[in-house]
């Protein structure tokens, strides 16, 4: 898991561009289609072959005579035996159900299904259909998917976080370390960052003069540039925390003009939040026009801020009853589409904005499209949504419609790539243990949990009925055995 710290975020960026148009992937060849079809029908073929073998051997094995003997034996049993049998079955199935439930909540999968896939499927030839030849389209798609999952599960430094994160031990970074580790107030941190700025500017000017002497000097200039930008950005955040918002905005704008290649430090996200606090919505729109681009990495801050601006134009007059009667206007449709786009990128945010889930302090690092990013965004932006009349009402009425557009989010996206399946594991490492991590899409209970629960309940019910009404249940058992014998003799 990569760690995108504040001084190293410019090295790599994880983009979430719109999903490629359907139909552009190479089609499967006839060999791959045949192999996939055989793998899918393998279990059915085994079942049919077993029935055929049983039918062919019915005479040598004397199945009818043996079945008649079993029927006589069952008819001679007392109701107490059935009570003991069904009670034991209920107990065993109940224990299996409890174990399956515990295993599912601990590991996120069914134990029986995992054992079946790991041990029974190879015996039935299921692994052959899942092995693709090197260089085949299916192999290339799997490698591309794995690379995408690895990149989408990169952990980024929370751009709105203030403390921690010095990596070097020069004079400037020593001050940074003191500001982030020793300072107990924002005022103390700002004082130390100003001392770090003086030292960092001196080192930066010295590196500029020597940058062309050798590749080592060029690398040193890049390092000192990152340190200087980091310090200035932290000073801007200190000013923002202390209420000097216009000063913070000026520092961020100067940074973005002076060091445009370092956009991957996500300084524009800090600028968006500060401009929203100033209610400078025109300036927010200008920043979004530059950074909400198809080729740049997306974030919850960008997507939800764009949705907020479009919501702002219609939210004060929006009414679900009126919209259901006359339909949505063009501006309302644009706002709803922007909300759907934001929810598709990070589906965890609305529950925090609508206060359906309690907020906690945001973590030091976040995962794009994960629960940690949703917490960080809502923690700092909830006030901006509350400030705009009707914005949360429009969000509440429309955000769940996103999921109807992407019924299988792990396999196919609408405006973005499919939702990465690794976010839950990474978020559990980033967030405190007491926090209930939001999971998307919600996991359905495995089949065997339903099966064992039904088996436990039904056998317990049969045991109770047999104990209370032994004569009636005895007649019922004999009737079932006679029907089974008749069906077997017919076959």
C-alpha cells in the first residue's frame, strides 16, 4: 500500500477518468467462449452423469429391494427416535450457522463457499476454465484490472490535515518536525512554520544556483522545492484555522502560480474549502473549471463541490411534490446529475452530510473513494452545505437514485471506473477500531448462512412437532417414505 505523504505526493497521481466507452474491449475468441461455457456447465454435467450411472446400476445394486428394507426399518422406528434425530440435526445446523455468521463478519466470506472453491472445484475441473493463456485478451484484462485496483487503493495524505509529516532532517524540516510534533496550538505551529520558511527559502535559493552542476544538485533542488511548498501550504492552513481566510487564499494562489507542476499536492482542494468559507462561489467555479478536468485525478472535494454549486442555483425553490407534478427543469436536472456523479465517485459521503452516520475526527491519511475520504470531506464541508438553503434537502431526495444507474458497481461504472473492491480493507487500517466502516456495495449474506439458518429452524420445528404430536408425525413420516419409495420404483 503506497503512502502518499505531503512531501511526496507529487511523485505519482492516481487518476479516476471517465470509464471507457463500452464495446472497445477486444472480443473473446471461440476458444475462450467454449472454455468459459464448459467451466460454467461442469457442475451440471457431473450431476447428470451421476444420475445416469445410478440409473444404469439400479438392477446390480438392487436399489428397489434395499429401499424397501429401509422403508420397513423406518416404519419400525418410534417417535422418540425422530425427536432425537431432528433435535440433534437442529443443534448441529445451529452450530454451523453460528460459525458461518462469525466467519462471515470476521473475514467477509462464507467458510463453506471458500472450502468448496478451494478444494472441491479443482476436483471437478473448475480451475482449467479460470486459467488464461499468457497474452490472451482475458489475461490482459485481468492484469489491467489488478493494476487499476492497486492504483485506486493508494493512500493519500489528507489535504485538510494540519499536523505531522516531516521526512528530512535539515534545518527547515527540523522546524517542520517541531511544528507538527511538539506544538500544542495552531499559534505555536504557525510560529515554528515561519521559522522553517526562513530557513527553507535560504536553502531553496542556494539550490537554485547549483542546480545545473550535476544530477545530484537537480535532485536536491526538487527536494528543497517540495519542502518549501510544504511549509507555505502549512502556513496557509494555519491562517485558515486562525480565521485569516483571505491571507490563506493569497498564499495558496501564489503557490499554485509559482509551482504549477505540483498540482498533485492537492493544494486546490484547500483553496476550494477556503473560498467556500468566503462564499466566493464565482472563484470556486473558476478553480473547478481548471481542475475538474477529465485528465486530472478526481476527489470527493472536487465532485461534491461541483454538485454543491449546481445545487445552489435551484435548491432554495426545490420541492419534491412540485417536481413530481411538473417534472424537473433543466437546471434541476443538471444539479441531480452532478449529485449522481459525486455519489458514484464516493458513495459514502451523503450519509455523513445528511447526518445519518456520526462524524469522527478525520484521519491523517485518506483513501480516494473510500470511507476515510468521505469523513475528511464531510468534516470540513458540512458547514458549506448547511449554509446553502435546501442543498441538503435536494441531496436527500436524489442521492440514492445513483445506485439504480450502476446496479453492479464492482463490475461496471457509469461515469468512472468500477468501484474498487479493496477500499474496505484499507479503510479499516486508516480509521480507528471503534468506527463502523461504511462498506459499498453492501455485502449480501452468503447462501450457506440462509441455508443453515433454515435447516436449523426447520429441524427444530419438526423435533417440537414430533415430541408434541407423535402419532400424527409418525403417519406423516410413513407417508413421506412411501412417496419416496414409489418415486424410486418408478425410476
